[in-house]
């Protein structure tokens, strides 16, 4: 029996999946018992008709159970994934909620409640737990780590993605079957000609200072590229400021395009 993957599932959905697997194992056990009984009947009563065997078999047939939907299905065609690059500052996340599910990461919880929040840095997860944010939002996702695995209120990727928070949020959204995913705040390069730390929450707890050097973005780029490549059925639209970096690694995909923030706002902030 193949091993089940619970990635991208809420706790409730994972529980249903495990219950279905338990029932499936029970049905398999009953079927083996039935097959053995039929063999015994044939061996001890060779003249018994097939109709009698079928009638006897019906007594032991397990009830059919409806299999659950393993991967959650989106309730709309559009989702928004918010990184924390400074380019998304002009966009008010509250204005996006009427149009689709919002996936975001890390310190955005301080001012906005996304539908799904992803945080993989241990210090940020500890901040979330201390703030009691899990009491407000049951869709907090992180990687299982020794320091935080005791937080049963959180959802854990299994196996661990091992990715940065932004690309992990993008991957999670891709598992939920949207037609179009808008990507905001994925700036990659630093500020001031790529030299300085680029993050809305710079100079706040658990973040670097705005005067610190830019963070290496090679892993973010590779992880984003993997999500786009592995989901050709999804249209990914990166929303950018006019001066944002436009990497060739992304532009080569047919299911990827870019949109200026001012054009995006005309559609989703009116």
C-alpha cells in the first residue's frame, strides 16, 4: 500500500485522509478473509454452485466508503501570493480578499490576516506562537523542526520543503488548483542598485536592518522557477514596479508573465 502524502493539507483534511486509509486497510483485510473462505468452501464443498458462493460472499463484503479529496480544491480561479519585498507597498492586501485567497508569509500577520500564512524561520515561528496568532488563524504552515514541533496548533509540511517562506507560500498555493496566481513582493534583488536589504519589515524584530547588505536571492529564484515549471496548467503573473528586476529564468516560461502594479491596481483595488 503506497505511502500517503499529507503535504498541502490542513489538520482536518489530513485526519480524514488517515481515516480513509484505516478503512481501506480494513477492507483489504476483509477481502483476504473472504478469498480464503471461498477457497475453503471450494475445497470442502466442490459441488456448491457459484450462486451459493456469491450469496455467501455477499455476507462478508465490506461497505463501500467514499474516498476523500486528497488535495484541497480552490473555491475560486484566482489567488494572491505576497512576498515582503518593498515593491508591494502600494497594494493594500485587504483589497485582495474579495477577489481570491491570499497566501502570505512571516511578519505580515502584524497588520493583516491572510488566508494562509507561511513562516519557516524559527525565530519568526516563535514570535507567531508567543503572539498567540494560531488562535486567530488556523492556517499557519511551517517546516517540522525540533524547536517548534511541539506547537501542535501549527500545520507542518511533511516532508519538510526546506525552502524560503515566500517560495513555499507560492508552492502551497499551487497545490490548491487555481487557474491564475498573482505574485507580489517577490523582488529578488536588493534596494539601492541591489546593495541593501529589501524587505517591508526591515528594522523590526527578527529582521535585518535597512542598512544591511542585500540577501542572496539565488535560492528564492530557483525555488520559484521550480514551482512555475512543475505547474504548467497554472498562469503565474508577477506584479512589479517599473524598476523591478526581471530575471530571464522566469521569462522563459509560457505560463509566466509580468504586470505593472498600477495596472494590477486598476483591476483589483477598485
